[in-house]
C-alpha cells in the first residue's frame, strides 16, 4: 500500500508539470500585453506617440521585474529565418511585426536594420520643437506660414504613420504608408530631420526586399535557451525575489500587483469548503435514498424518485441557481436569503468565533450549497441505486437472508458496504465536477471563490492568476483521485495495491 | 426462419423501441432538428410571401440565398420605381395587398423598438400601425414569449438558438469521437507491446509529425491568420491538414529506404502509455475551466467554441473504446484475422471496430448532452460567444440580470433542460438496447 502510494505520488509530478506547462502555454499565447496593463500610462492608442522616455523606462523595468525580457521556454521551434533574440524586443506588437517580416524575407540582419532605422525615425520626432518651427517658418513680413495647430497636426500625423508602420508587415500597407509619408514630407519642409531618417529606412526597406531569402523560413531550427527562461523562473524561482511555484510562490497579479498567494488562499478555502460540504451533503442524501429505492424497487416510491432524480440530473446548474435566486431571493416573491456574497460587510466582524461566523454566513451559504449539491446528488443516487440492486442479486445476500438475519442487518451490514464501491470510485469524478461547476455557481451568487476569481481574471486577462488557479485545481483534483483510490482499498479488502 | 433474419441492428432497434421515454425523446429530437433546419422560415421578420403593388415576393426565401437582395417595384400611380432592399425593408410598414407571415414574425437579432425593456408575454404589447399610431398589438404579431431589454423576440431567439445547440452537439462530438475512437482503438488494440515497427519507421514517423506541424502550421501561420481574418480560413486550414497528412505519409514511405542494419530492427511503440497519460492529464483539469480559459484567449466565435469543446471532450470516448478493444483483441475472430495474415489496419477497421462501437455510441449520446451543457454555460457566462449571436445560454443570462423577466429564464432554461434530457434518455435507451449483457 505504501509503495503504491509512493508510486502514485511520483506520477503526480509529471502530470502536475504537464498541467502547469499547459497553463503556461495558454498564458503566454494570450493577446494582452501585461506591461501595458500594469503600467498605468494613458491608454495606448491615444498616447502612443507621446510616450516619454520615462514611461518607456518604467516599462522596461517592469518587464525585467516580471521576467518578460527572457525567452519563454527552454527551447523554441522555428525556422532559420527566425531571430533567436526576439524576446528582447519590448513592445509585443513590434516583436510580432519583426517576426512576421523575418518570416517573409528571411534575412534577419536587413529586417532588423530596417526596423531599427524606422525606430530612429520615430524617435527623431523629438527633435521637432513646436515653437521653434513656428518661429522659423515666417515669411519676410513676419507672418507665420503655418499655424501652431497645423504644425502640431502634421507632426502627430507623421508620428502616427511611422508608429503604425512599426506594427505592420503587410507589403501593401507599408508601400501606401511610404507614399503618403513622402507627400507629407515634400509638403512640409520643416519635417526634414525626420525625413532624413525616414529616407534612410526606405532605402533599407528596399534593400531588404532585394536581398530577401524566403527559402530560409522553410528550414526548421531548434533554438536552445538554457535554464534562463520564463518557465524555469516561474517554476523554480530566479534565486532573488521570486521563489517559484515549487516553493509556493505564484508571482504577482497583473491587476493590482499583489502577490497571488495572499490573494488566492482565502478563495481556495471558500471554494474548497463549498465543494467539500456539497459532496458531503450529496453523499448523506443519496446513499440512503439510493438504498431505499433499490430496496423498494419497482414500487411507486422508486419510480417517482427515479424520475425526480433523472430530471434533476439533466437540469443545468445555472438554471437551478437562477431559479433559486428568482424564488427565494427576489423582492417580488420570497426574500428569504441574500442575493449575493458570503457575508454582510456592515455586520461581519473578523474577531467572531467560528460558530458566530458560521451562523452569520449560513443564510448566504444555503442557496449556493443547494445548487452545488443537487447535480452530484442526482448523479450519486442513480449510481447508488444501480449498485444496491446489483448487490441484492448476489448469493451472499440470499445466504444472509436464508440464515434468518433481520432485513435491517442484511441491508446495513451486507448490502451497504459492498454497494459503496461504485459510489467511491466516482468520488474522484465528483471533485473536479464540483470545482468546475464553481465557476458558474460562484458567478451567479457572486461568491468570492476560485471559480469567480478565474472568471474575473479571464475577463481582465490576469494570466498569472489563471495559471495559478489552474495548477492548484489540477493539484486538488489529483488529490481527489488519490483519496478515491485509498478509500477504495479501505472499503473493499479484496483490493490491495501491490 | 426467424433465426436467419436476425441481425444485431434489428435486435437493438427493437429493444430501443420498447423503451418508451427513449423513443419519445428520439421523436422530440427529430422535431428539434426540423426546427433547427427550418428556423429562418419558422421565425423571420420578413414575410414568407407577399404581394406588393401587383408584384409577388418571397422575401424570407430570397434572403436565404442572397442576404442583401435588391428588388424594385414600379408605383402604378406615380410611375416611379421603388427600390426594396429585402433585409432592411420594414415589411410591416408597406401596404401589402396579400401577405403570409412566418409563424413567428420576428428575427432573433432585430429589436422591436415599441416593445423594449422586457415586455412580458401577457403584458400589453404595443405596435405602430401604417397610420403611425401606437396601438395594442394585433394578435398575429404578438411576442408570444415576450421580449428582452432591446425588444428582441424571445420565441424567435429560442428557435434560432436551436440551431446552435444542435450544431454544438454534432460538431463538437464529431471531432471528439474521431479523436477518441482513433486514439482509444490504437491504445486498446496494440497496448504497450504490440505496435511493432522497424526503428526507421518509428523515428521517421516522429520526425514526420514534427515536420508536418512545422510545414502545416509553422510556415503557414501568417497565411492562416490572414485567411481567418478575411473569412476563408477554413479552406486554408483544410490545405494545412492535407499537407500534414501528406508529409506524415511521405515520411513513412521514405523510411523504407533506410530499412537496414540497426534501423531495421523492430521496436514496440508504447502507444497505450502515451494515450493513457494524455487522458489522465486532460482529466485532471476540470473541463469547463479548461474550455473557458482557452476560449478566452481566442477571437470570440461560436465555431471556435465548438472546436474547443470537441478537442477537450474526447477522453471519455477514448476510454470506452480502449476498454472495448482490450476485450475484443483477445477474441477468436480477431486472433483468426491475425493468424490469417490480415493487416493490423484491416483487423481494426473491419473486425474490431464494428463490434466496439456500441458502448461508444452510448458515450457519444451522453457526450452530446454535456457538450450542449458546456456551450450554454459558456454563453451564459458570456465567454467566447459573440454578443450578436443569440443562444439559449445568452438569453438565460439576460434573464439573470433582470428579476422581473421570468420568461427570459423559464423558456431558455426549459429548452436547454429539454435538450439535455432527451439526449440523456436516448443515451440510456441506447445503452439498454446495445448492451445485451446489462439485460441479464
């Protein structure tokens, strides 16, 4: 038994690694840029042009802090046209554009020099000083050639166009931007500092086109990065501030930069107690019900409970939840229970004893618990009934009856224990079901648990949080499987794990 | 005589027919399929047939073919042409000489501006007649199941939502069954020791899978992405898949050239371990959470949701198929086909598979029920499904936000419940009919 357990726990490790890897892959393929999310700079579209060097620097530091300036994984697959240091490019759009350009043209050096030059062209807008241009562009009588507004508009337009060129690899779009900028620069001579750099980047672009070697993108390559990568640091820590998941550190939330650990544990507790309580209730109700209806097989009672249980089984959880809210937490019908939350913030006092807290929270717990419980209850009663009917047909039950044992003893002592087997095997399935169902139930009842957390972190693309919840849930689920295995051996002496 | 006619299919069908709830469910399912197929004719705000200024039109049918069809009529009094663009014309405003409305004269996505803000089916509903007066609605045009906040007709939404729900079942479970049956059959039939192949073939197949993904998806990723944004992504995806299959087959053929020495030695492929570990990992993550997370990072699209549900729901089917194949591979007829020298492929496809399918059908039926449940949960949460697509789940979600609107909860909820129930009942009926061992 111990040996078996040790083996099972050893299998845990690769499975957990696979789950964390899956979660990690999902989180890095997410479209949102965490740095943009965390740095509370003005919204990206409007203020992209005016992004000062200071904000760029804070972003750079933030990237470093989050470990985003590192490669994602130990290695990456790509073609020989791909650049192996692309992860150093700060802006997510820029690095996507660079990747696409090098995919099309295959000559990384030329692509990067074109892109670099374009970046310089964009930065050279800082040389254009509004007042200076305004003063310089006056005709002989001192009348200004351009109004300040016009100058400002032109600079903004040029900046915007170059900025958008940094985010596209479509040759048609690039060509049209080139020609529109050409006309802009020929119309407004004061843009010459930018024009100079721009012309240079145009040359480099044509150079890139003429020297293209797109065959390179057809030759696969594996790039090895070593252990200095995001996944490694996420898992094992970087030896400095981050401790890594193996030491229980899940990193920081993108939303409020709080450590995920402090945010998550109270939530794990809420969800866990909900699913544990509901599984407990489900077993408490379904075992007697299953036994009784199997015992009274084909009577009216059995038929009615079978139908009710089947109906409940097919009822979607969110429908039940909303119906309960409609009926029992609705000012128009019955207002027996509160609509949302797990406590009343105006009354709740953290210094209460456990029982006071429980008494305060009980009304908040009832409706969600019913919703939680009913689905596993229906599932369990059906299985229990079939199991007991199966056991009643066995020889040893007939023997027990034949030797004159009372019905109560036959059922409780001989039938019950054996019919528990199937119901324990499904313990492992109920657990993930309860956790998965929590997303919907917690959203309906606004319970601040893991399910609601994963829902809101998905809406806010808070990926470290998603990965953390994912890994924890996977871990809990596997523990559920393990507990089921152990219970199985405890209940059935015929089963031994050797 | 009877003995000669006996076939398992016939026997199973007879058994199935004895199960009344399952049979009734099957009839309801057929009715639902009918509703789904003819949804644009059952619920449409354009007339099925109308006569306007002496000319006959069939707008509901014409817009099926060409959504923005244009037509014109000559006004006999003024002699001027009047242009009608079928999908934006308000047919109720026109002075139609003869008209035949759809049974439910509303489209799911267009709001009725005179019945906004949750109008109950029993409340007074308003209508603007051709004289521009707001009057009580004629019985023919009543919203029989009420409306939502922007005046969309609930009955119409439910009818069009049937399409999505049934499609989710078919498409998601189609994908899941293909993956599940394929992997389960391989794992069960060969186990860890019996899939033997020369090293050259083994390594070349692995290399082929890698190359296939590189050329099928890696090299073509921008082509695919551009195609998906411009709308014909499915074709490019099919090309990619064909490319992948071709490369793997090609590499396997190529491996024959290198069949010598060390490379020619046969080794066993632990296919069962691969598949079982994969199932274990996928089962350790609650499915709903996995699907929600994956669908959150992609573009919102109902098709994508179906594919994601399919790609994550194959484990149950694979487990059933694997268990059946484990049993069947020891049976005499499979052993016989082996000793007769038939290929493994033939033994699997012609001998083992037809006999393993019965329990798989059962798990597919239950799988459809849970796929529909997952889709409606997702649209209930508002994740993955675009805002303009009306599904049962999204309708129910509207009802959650407004406590007055009981009809927005009851009707969609009941529709979801009904569909799930009939699939579960059909699954039970199939299980009883297809598995004679349970009968005894």
